[in-house]
């Protein structure tokens, strides 16, 4: 099957069973459910909408006993019979999820996951090499770093897997699941209802997973996915002569199917474009110019995306919220703007991009090393 055919295939063909949780479910029960089912996210029904709780969101929970589910839940779109696999892939990519709920006639019928999509993708492009698919130069932590550091990086960078090195060599990988499940109360840690949990001050090597899933940089996409599937893993660290070259996750595979508009070879994605074709094209052009400007001062941009969400309506005017993300191997830049007119909002985004370019130009003149994350 060609990727274009896969993109247009009905999503209902790959639905698997799923259930949703009640909004009053305790955080500890959610963690137990995710662990038992081997899932990354749980669906929650609330007032006719579907919320989702991910392992990364659970990293932000300070107290398992007192935290309420709605505090770590976000609402996501529902897929239906009219949606295609391309729709599902785009939404999962933009929302950074591994599954989405599938509804028919207002009832939850199951979930659509990344795995069957990736399997078909690797059959369509079996010769795509790992070094072309991977996210290069992943952020690593040292085995002696505290878990707190890994947790902060995951929350700030919106990632779920970090390679762990010791004396400069790949030793293991720490994941959001290894942190969350390590905090989960189990029978031998309960004392009269009070939970004794492992503290974030523990070294990363205490809870990182042994037996790193890895592939050579020249392995093809099918070999990488087969290795991940065999080891029940959501990542593979890509190495070359024992040196870390990159990392491949389900998200990297999903890029293969997205209908991306090329902006000078940078993958550029826009979700939530307006229905009016003229307004949609004007939005694309403005965002393309933004990325072209940013590239002049930040040449190592590897991905850019804009997420447009329609919000409240006042006096027949719809209010929008636009989030822009510009990613490099080491830095993630983001900007959010709200308003009623998309052209004006993207003009404001353009002004932000100019300031971003000026700041990076200034830093490059002052220093020759990586200036670090933009404040």
C-alpha cells in the first residue's frame, strides 16, 4: 500500500477495544490501569466530551493521594466513521498522543493507536534508514543525575524517553512510565493507608530501564519498528559505533504520513485551518514566511507547527487561540496568541519571530557556543 492510499484509508479499519474512566477516578487507580493495560493514556468521559490523561501529565502530580483527575486532564478530538488514518495520524502527532478515542452515534467504540499505522508505514517505505527517520542529538541525562532533573526535562521538552549515559557511554533509558509507575503505591509500600513513595532525589540509574532498545543508524524503518515491537518498547536509541546518534519514537514514524507543507525542507504542520479556502491559504503563507524568517538566524530548525483552536463566540465573532512551536535539536521555542482575526494574530506571530531572530543574532555575535534555551 502506498502512503497516499494509507492516508486516505478509513480509520475504522484499525479500531481496537477501549473503555473510558469516570472523572472521579483516583489518580492511583488511573496509574494502576495504565500499568496493567500497558497504555500511555487513559480516556475520561465528562459532560459529553472526552478527556485524556497521559503518563507525562501524571509526572506533574505532586501528591497522588490528593490530586484530582481533572487537574491533569485535557480534552481531545473524537474520531468517527468519516475520519481517515491521515486524520488520526495528524491529530495524534499534534496532540502528542499514542491513541485517540473512536466514537459512533455518540458511543465510545474503541481507540485508534499508532502501532498499526506505523506497521503499514514501514511496509510502504521499508528502505527508509534510521538516520533519516530519527530525531538527532537527543537530550541525555547522566546516570547520577536526580530523577527530578529527568522529570523537569520531560515536562519542559514534552518528551517521554531520555537516554541515560555513564562515563559518556549509553547505559539505559529513563521513561515517563518508569517515573510514574515507580511512584505508584503497591502493597509492600503501604503502611496504614499512607504511601511511602520513592523520592525524586534518587539517581536516575535507580529507576531507568535496563536492556536498552537500540538500532544501528543504517538499519531500515521496518527493522527499527520490529525491534521496538519485539521488546514492547516505544523508542529505539540509534547508535553508530556505540555513539548516540538519535532516537526514534512512535512520533518520528508518524511524520512519514503527515501531509506536511514543505518550507525549505523543514517539516511544517498546521492543525485547525479555517474552512474558508482563501483564509486557509493566507494563513499558510503567513506561517511559511514566519518560518523562513526564523531560519535565517536559527538554521538548525527541524520542525515547525501551528495549532489553531476555536474558542468562545461573542456577537457572532469566533475567538481563536494559536500556539506556535519551533523545534531544534537542543531548543524548543513556543508562542501563544489569542484574538478574533487570524491574519492579525499571525502578524503578531511574525513580530515575535523577528524579535526571536534578533535575539539569536545578538547571541551569536557575542558567543560562539550554544547560547542555551531562550528565556
